[in-house]
């Protein structure tokens, strides 16, 4: 089906959507080109970040089975729960005849599954083929595409070949368009505001949950009268002895003098995420923490200098490792990853990592969270820098949240 320019403009005028329709059509074309190179006849997209990227669809419905079926040629069709399908056209650019809702009696049934219905409907509509020559890509590693979903789809496509899509859409998303870069810049402003508020409220005696309440309020408040969005990951606040353990959230315990707290959060605008991490010491830091912080700051600057078009994640990690290695430190985990659109449970794109062995060539317009966590026994230090590649002066990185890169000490 084709849609006239007048119809597109009319729909655009009555819906709230972060990008103009031509942007979505260009993204679809690039995905279909990648599908053709991979010899796919169709692609079943289940990752909510990829649904949003390709259609603009945005709702807290991803906990239920839903997907976008993209044929290698022609128009995509969106499938979801009936109650969600009724209003999906308010955010998705697709016309209502390309949005389909499965019956409510398929929700949470042990004997039937929504993908039974989705598979049949997609075949009847002609966007999926159940023939021996059909090769259908499936997002088998998407967080919300369950084993039961795959088995139900497999049962409806008895003749077609189902193959792992290997994050095909995620890789198309890696280089950000100018409009996407602008979204990240706003998210970066929000991240700065939120981190400033977080650092202000990390004080002796204040409960961890009180600090997080201020963080979450600031995340929604946004920046420059532009409202913020909910993050794919909640604020993380390892403190004291637990600061050496990443990915802890918070408790109702008070912050104590003499302890350090690592703060990791994100600013979010129209689902585009800019994560940011800093460490706060309540009182003079121990000598080892100070030494580690100085080494990591030096390592960060070396990594950012290497993070340029034409370089690789391998070289960025090596630059960091060489710098901190001179101080006797070793970091076993990666030092960064690509970012952009995010939905729970993750704000990473699951594509490029800044680590040893990743030889993907970096390009202008890619976005990364350079995250330098040093997790020790009984203490830890965290510093991060979200950046755009190649958009700064002379091809350098553009810092999206340019706060000071030092250990924060509050006496």
C-alpha cells in the first residue's frame, strides 16, 4: 500500500510524533536493503526500541506479545493486543489498516498464544510467506520475544525457514541522523541537570531513596521546558561497601560520612538516552580512591582522543588500558557501548562495544556511553562520558553532558 503526501501531512497534523514521516520511510528503506543483503524475505521485529525506531509507536505495551512484520518489499504491518491497537496510530505513522489487534481472549492463555493469531494473520495479509523458499528473520535475542512466542510463530510457518536476525535493525540504528543527534543533545542537557541535582542531594544522613526521588523528579521535569521521559534503567546508587558492586539500585538506608557513592542515571528525551555516571565521596576520600580516580580520568581522556571516525572499539579500549595500566590498574570489562533509543530493561543498543577484539569501524554520528567502572573489594569508582563521534571540533567527540570529570568530594 502507498500513502499520498497529503494523507501523510494530515495524519502528521493530528498526532504527536518525534520525527517527520519521511524519516521513518528512509529508515524502513535502509532496513529493507539490509534484509535483501541477508537474503531475508521478511523480518519479525519485537524489540520495542526497534518498533519505535521504525514506526514511532510508543506505549507501555511491550510486556505483551507484539511485533512489526517487515516484508523485504512493501509495507510493514504492526501486530499487538487489541486494546493497544485501537490507539497505536496516534504515535505510529502507519495507517490504521496496517495495525492489527489480536483478540483479548488470547491474553495469558495456557492453550493458545497471540503469535498463533499473528502468524496466521501475517500470512493471510501476504507479509509473511509459508513456503520452503521463504527465509524469515526473527529477533531471537529481543528481551520481550519469549520462547513461547517463537514456538507459536514456528508452528504457523511450518514450511518457511526462521533464522536469527542478528540485531539487523539495531545495526541500522547505529549511525544517528541529524534529527536523532538533536534528540541526544536535549537528552544530554537533561542528564546534566539530573546529575547536578543528584550530586546536590547526596549528603550525610539523607536516605538513598530520598536522593532517588529527586533524581526521578528531575528526569521527568526535563530541560528548557522540554519534558523528560522515563529511563530504560532506574537510577543506580551503590554506596559504601556496595560501591564495588555494579548495578545495585537503592535502599532506605542513610548515606554516611566517610563513604563514597557511585551514581549512574540517564537523561531521556523522546526515548533517546544519554547515560551519565559520577562518584561522590562524603568527606576526604581514602588515598586509594583518589589514586584510582586520577588514573581513570587520565584513561578517559586517552579513550576520548582515540574515539574518532575510522578507529575501532579495540583501539579505544587499548588507549584506556594503557593509561590506567601505568598506574597499576586493570579493567576486565568493556569501556563503553553504543546508545540511542532505549526501553526497559536496557539503554544500550546491543551492537558495538568498546572492548578488545571489536574491530567495527567507528563512523561520524555514532553515539557511545564511555563507562569506566572500577569495582574493587569493598569500594568502587565510576566515571562516564556520553558522546557523539566526529561531530566535535576537528572530528573529535562531542560531549553530550559536559560536566567535570573528577571525583566529587563533599566535606
